C-alpha cells in the first residue's frame, strides 16, 4: 500500500509506504511520486514514512532510486524519513546515497512535521 500526495500550499511531498510492495506497485508509486513532485516549487520538502514497509526487491529498489533522483533533480531541499525497520532503513540509505542525498531520520510522523 502506498499513499503519495503533494501539499502545494506547504510545498511538501508526503509518501507513506506500507507492507510488501510488488515491483509493479513500486513502478506505479515512483511514477506517482514524480507526477506529484512536479506540482511543487523548487525548495520543497519530502516526508517519507517507511516505518511499516517491508524491504523491496532489487528491481523495486531501482524504482525507489529513480524517484529519489528525480526529486533531487527538481529541487528538493530536505528529505525527512520516518523509519523503524533497520533493513528498509539500510535499503533507503543505500538508494538515497546513490541518488545523491542524505535524509534526516525520525521515529514518528509528528517528529517529521516538527522539522518543517
């Protein structure tokens, strides 16, 4: 399950990824992430809640990296990651590094919103 929405008023992209996402879901999610990010102005912030996500397959990880690289390329200034699972955290750290950014990590959505 995923929920990805741009908040144009706050110049914020919020992604919530839960459970095991198939490769097809990650392709669709990356596409949605890209289309929602296009609604925002340069200098936007991303909050990515992966606290209840299971690790992605290698192909799924490539889709995550594709979306990460896109948001970096259009002007994200801060990425805040809500994370709990150490394996998923490591996977997102690896794809984020490959895309060229580091995320701030927090334990709850409330902590993430406090960093805006």
